[in-house]
């Protein structure tokens, strides 16, 4: 392996996700995708090295790679221990093993009404398949760097555990978009919260302010000077506190706050910019502003 490849490999984080069927692999790989990792699901172990070589040549454009491997690999898993040990000589590898009790896995299969991948004949029960799988994965489990027991976790809690362990602290924030809009063009379908600024006087009726929009200081000063504007701002910023904490618990990483007025040009634009300025600087969210209807006639 050449020196250039070695240097690129050092930049990459590679996580192999494996474990018991029914222990939450699908939820885990979705959590990695939400964190921005490139995910390849159900890859035979022998295909991992070629994939890593391709990823290594991609360099900074593919710095984080997650590979999901499960019992469907069959005999390919038999040399998994030696294979991982060999990979660790040249790459930074983390093995995540998801486990759960027999009772929890049986309950999940009964709920999904899907067969276990190791159920072969008519006489095989889910419990038989679970015990066979656990025996076959014993060696794989023994080399895991991270073990998560999902028996008592729901999908949101498991995703939270993944985020706690693998997220970059600088990137693990709620991404909040504050979007101004005009009600006459319809409410935004992707907004999680909608606020109505039509309780404030409309600058449109001022001939001096009409040609400008809410990003202009003259319009912004006018809107924010109106009775109720600052009171509204203070109350809404306070109201967001439990909402942000709730979104974090529910693993919601993106949220849109719609700020509406009649045409989406004056009041909603001014208030969106003002709220964004009030929220910027927090270490638990990133804030962006979008003006959906600014520029429309």
C-alpha cells in the first residue's frame, strides 16, 4: 500500500455495524446516515476492503464510512475476527455490535411478522434461530469496540445512543431554519411551527416603506418598534427552550419555523432576521434564514 493511501486512510473513520437480527441494525444505520456518514448496508465482509480502498482514494470527500454486516453473510463471517484484526493494521476501525435479549427479539419478530433470516424449515422457531445466530456471532461480539444492548430502547433512544457515541460535537446540533413567507401564497408545507406576524401594523401602507423589504433597516426598525414586537420575541425565544430539548430527545435534527405575514415582504422578513439574530450564538443549534416569497410581485 503506498504512502498516499496510508495518509488518506488516516483521515477516515470506518465503523462496522453488526449484531443480532432484530436488535436495531436498520435504526442504527439510519442514525449514521443522519450524522452524515456514507452507509453501505448488508455488505459481505470480503467486499469491505475493496470498498475501503475506493473510499481511501476519495479522501476528504468521503471521510466517514459505515458498513453494515449481518448474519446473511453466512460462512463469510467465520473469519471475521482475523479479517478485522488485519484491517486495523492500516485503518481506524470501530466495530459496533447491537445486542438484545431473546425475549425482546422474539417480541419484535412477532410484531413485524417477518421470519428470522436463520429460520429454515417449518419446524424452526424464532427462538431456535436466535440461539443459532447468537452462537455464530459469538466471536464477532468478542471483538466489538462498542456494544449496545437495545432490549429496553425504542428507535429514538437507540438513535440517540448512536449520536452520543459517534457524532462530532461540533456538528451534532439542531439545524433550525427560520423561513419568512406570505400567507397569500400559502403556508409552507414543511414548517414545524408557524407564527403569524399580521398582529403588527403593515409597513406596506407606508408609502415611504413600501418599496423596501424587512431586511432594510428602515423597515426593520419600524416593525420592531411596534407594540408587542419585542414582547413576542422574548416569549417565543423562551418557548423554544423546551421545544429544542424535546427535539433533541426525539432525535429530530432539522426544524423549520415559518414566520408569516400577508405578502412575505415586510413584517415576516424583519421578524425572521430579528429572531435569527436572537438565537445565533447558542451552542446547541445552528440557525439559518430563508425568505420564501421575497421578490414576488
